[in-house]
């Protein structure tokens, strides 16, 4: 009895669940059991019902065993890919197009470059011995075959890979959105598409490793803080002027303070990973002065000195005036003491 006929015998659709099959069998068995049904066809009918149930159970069990014997799908190991990012790309995020190729071992030779089964050595006809070339060949002694080293068999180069042991390269390509806040050593798992004949669109797992490029100005701290050493004009530093400071998001203005060398610009560093806040940017200024002043600079400095010392009513002017008075008094006292015999 065919399996589909068994389902029809029980009055259920092919592929019905075990519960549906068992319920149909119970219903028919209660109707056609000889103890309850006096029809002459009852015995034959109950036998057909039981046989149909057994056939259906046997077919389901066989299908289950066949599924269990099927090998589990092999998941391809991810391909390692490295991407170099600038600090500007880390600060704002970016989209990169990744390209590369994968070279697998030849499946026919398992990467050995040789045929899996040896063949008879053509040099010695499989004997492992060859005769030395002398005038009388029948008197020539035999020696070990150098081609097969006396084994009598050799393994020829694999024809599938031309003895290279490598399968044809598979090229892949994908566009990856890299979020802000990545660091050197961050790893992203993405899926690329394999290009090539017979593999178009096939997914390929990638493990993307992030590396940071060295920057012209900044050094990166683990928490996203940036440090920068910035040369500035010494006179601008003394005068407390505004200067432009580079940050990963562009130039930002900062006011110098005379006597202060270290500055902190809030939120001008790199984003924290998985957070909206950014680290700070610590700027160390290096005031630069000329080794020799030009005549114009000398004249300007003289004017500044004169203006500073004569600026009465200011703190600097009053302190300089008080100092001069004390110095004059001291000189007069010292001079008077030395003048006496």
C-alpha cells in the first residue's frame, strides 16, 4: 500500500501530523472493530486501517532518520580584513568600501598540490630499480630509481590546481558603515558578497579589524582624550590673543592666557564608544620668541617698558614706582655711610 493511499485510507491529507493520524485511526477503529461491527467487511476493514497506520509511522520514522544522517551545514570561517581609519573618520563615522580576495586550498588535493593516489613510476615502470647505462645492458647493475626513491610509485601534480595546492581566488566586495567612536583593535562582523563565476552574490563573513592611522597633530588616549602640542607666537601668548586650534572636526578658536601652557577644550576629542559624549582635547602651547629682536621690535619693546614703568595708577606702575623709591633711599643711605671717614 502506497503511503499516500494509507493517508486516504484513514481519511486525512498526506503529510498530516501524528496527532491527526492517530485521531483518525481511533475514530475508524471504533467504528469498524469486529466486536462492535457485525458487517462481514469489518475484519478486513480494521486490518487495512491498522496497516495504514503502521505504514505511515514507518515512513515518518524513515524520514526522520534520513534527516539525522544529513551532514550539518558547514559554516565558512570568517575572513580577516583590516581597515585603517583616520581620527577624523573615527570622530564622525564613515562608510568604507571593502575589497579583497580569498584563496582556499584545492579541494581535490587538500592543498598538497599532488594527486591523492600514487601512480606507477614511469622511470622504473613501478619496480623501484633502474639499470645503469653501460655498453652491455644485460650486464648493467640495477640501482635505486631516483625519480621515486625506490618506492616504485609517485604522486603526480594535481591537475585541478596545476600543482599549486590553491583554488582560484574568490574576490569579495561590500560597503560597511563604520560608526563614530571606534578604536584601534575594534572588531566588526559583517557580510560581503563574493564576485565571480558561479558565486555571484554568495555571502562571505568578514571580521573587520580597525587600526588608527598616525596623526600629524594628535595622540589618542584610551578614553578618547586627544593631546596636542601647539607652537604659538610668544608675543600673542603674552598679549592673550585668540588662536585657531585643530580638532578632528576642524579648527576651533581658543584664547591664550599669559603664564598658562596647558589648556583643555571640552568635547573636542573622540567620541566615547557606544556613547554620545566625546572626550576632551588637551592642548599644550609652546610660546616661541625670536632669538634676536629686530630694530622695530627693540623699539616696540622699549616703548612697552617705558609705558609700563610710567603707568601710574596701575598695579605694575605703582609697584615699579615704589621699588624705585626704595632703591633711591637705599642708595642714598649706602652712599652716605661710605662717605664718612
